[in-house]
């Protein structure tokens, strides 16, 4: 039997936290006199009251969380946060339809960054603050899930040798899960504060700085401006955001070791080295192509190239230039990069580099096994042998990801989208990137899509953000069989 008690209690706590977070938008609303204070207040009260009511429900059973309860907590917890997180949009009338508000909130919580708002600068400041905060909450939630909960369920980045060993052991940040999550949360907050200060010095006002710090560290990409980061066309702002996007896409355990001065452990990460190399090589190539095709100055060509590359690879989705206008080959390159993803154990979405590394290393070694069938050829990552079970897990994940991309593309095509727009919308939703290609490119948004397509893309965002298995396992008969 599934123990319902801890599931209900965790959802109750999440709703109370969401309600409290909505209240933090009240000072913003009053300062700007933006007229959305009551919407945030009522939304927060609803969340807290529902959360309190759920907490007071007396159910039999203890608080033990096993695998099935863990999966349900993750899935239902995120669904609850999204469902109640859209209340400020509905109460304020900024997004009056439920599907549109659901899409915007899913995009925020999953740190995708796709939007249905046609005029962002016309949205009241309190609601815009909440919009950015949903991404910051979602980003922090992913860190805690990846490090603290996913290992207990046998899935996620930790199991895939994010650092040095599965699970929170003494070789990681701290032997206890709670302390591990606490340390990562503190890094997340500290980096957010540091970026806020840098952006403020760079020319943003404090409101803009905190909003963009929230969405940068969450690799979310929501902006307070219609033109996104193209509005802030200055090195003093775009270079720091590029750096912090890169950091946000780095395994937080690697960041921790770097802050502690343990650089040998940083450099021992095969994933981090691959991450650096990919960004460097693609930046050189794209800069040369952009300079040749556009005639922009070298600094501007370099800045736009590295900004957009890091933005797409880390699935942040900020836009400093229309990369689809550079060349057809670069458009296809950026489309392919939507399937890459940055590091596991970071706030980025996508497949994650570590899975690509294991897949390509295993594929290369397979040729050696063919030539030497009796030889034992182990696959190693970070100096450790990757077990057969993990290799199988990765191959299945990649196949499922590809199947969902193909099926999703066919479904939204059948709903009326052209080929380029369909594959662009599905790829960016499943990878939690934000801008796509076609009619959902970097200078477009998702407002014009039908409610059916918006809902379909919302489901893909959740599937991609929660590592596929977390949601899909709920639809298997094995999950619901009694122990």
C-alpha cells in the first residue's frame, strides 16, 4: 500500500511555502504602486489556507517515504506548485485564461522561459517579480531534488556519477542529505546575491537586477523587457550574465569544490572539462561565422556568439540577438544544442552532458569490444567504472527522450503547426530551453498557439524537467501493484 500521509504533508508544506513566496511580492507592488497587491495577497492566502487544511488532515500511517511515495511526492508536488502558482496571473487578469496561465507557470517553475505574454513591459511589477521568482524557486527545487531526493529513487544526475560517487557520501559535500541540500542552497543564494550586485553596478536598477539574477541562476530566461537581454546591449551586463549562466549550468558540487579551493577535484570532473571544451570550440566557430556573415565588430560578434551559445547550452533562453538570422547552418547548430544540456546537478535542463559522455564513450569502446571480444573493456568516467545498469539506464533515457520528441512533434504538427515550428517548439519545451526555431524563435513567443498545443507543450516541459522516468513510471502497472 502507498503511504498517503507523507505525500499529503509534503504537498501541504510546499503550498505554504509558495503562499509565503507570493507575499514577498507585496513590497514590490506597493513600491511601484502597480495595482497587483491584492492579487498576490489573495493568491498567497489561498495557497496557505489549502496547505494548512491539508496539513491538518489526519491520515493513518507514519512518515516513512519509500520509492513509490518519493515518485508521487515529486510528481504531485510539482503539479501542485504549478496549479497554485498560476493564481496571481488569473486573479490579476494578466493572463485571464487557465491554459495560458498554466503554461506560463509551468514554463517558470521548470525554468523553461517560454512565454505567452505579448507585452512584458506592460505587466505590473509585482506580477513580473512573481514570474521571475517562479523560476528561482524551480531552479532551487531542481538542485534539492537532484541531490537529496533523486538518489533515493535511484534516478538522476547523482547516480550518473555527477561527482565522485552515487548519493551524498563523505566524498561529496556532506554525508547527510539535509546538509548537502543546505550547502547547495546557500551557494545558490550567494551566487544570486553576487550577480544582483554586479548587475546593479553594471547599470540595472535594483528591481531589474534581482529579477534577472533570479532567472539567470535558475537558467530560466524570463526577462522584464520585451527584447530580453538585447535591451541591455552593453558588455558590463551581458558578460557577467554569460559567466553566471555558465556557472548555473555547472554541477553545483563542482562549484562547491572550486569555492573550497579543491581545484584538483574540479578538474577531475570529465563532464566539466567537456563543458568547457564545447563552449570554447563552438564560441570560436560561431564568432567567425557571425563576423563573416554580419560584418559586426569583433567584440560584438564574440559577445553575441558566446552569450547565445551559453544561453542555449545551459537552457537559460535569454536572447541578445536573433541567432536564426545569422545563417541556416547556425540555426541548425543551435537547434541541435537544445538537445545537449549542461551539467547534471545544475539548474539547467536538457539531456545533460554526462549522459552524452557515457553514450559516446560506450559507443567508441564498443568498436574495441568487437575487435577483442574476450577483452574486458570497462567504461570509466571521473576515474570510476560506470556499471552496466547505469549504461542501460542512459541508453533507455536517450531513446525515451528521442521518442517523446518525435511523438510530440507529430502531435503538435497534427494540431496545425508547420514542420520547423513543431520541432522547434517540442525541442525547446522538452529541453526546457525557451526560444526555439520557426515561429517560436528568439524574437517570437508562444501566445499565438492554440490552448491544446500550449497544454501539450506544458506536459513536455514537466516531463523534461523531472527526468522523464519520474513522471512516466506513474503510468506503468508495476508502480501501482501492492508490495
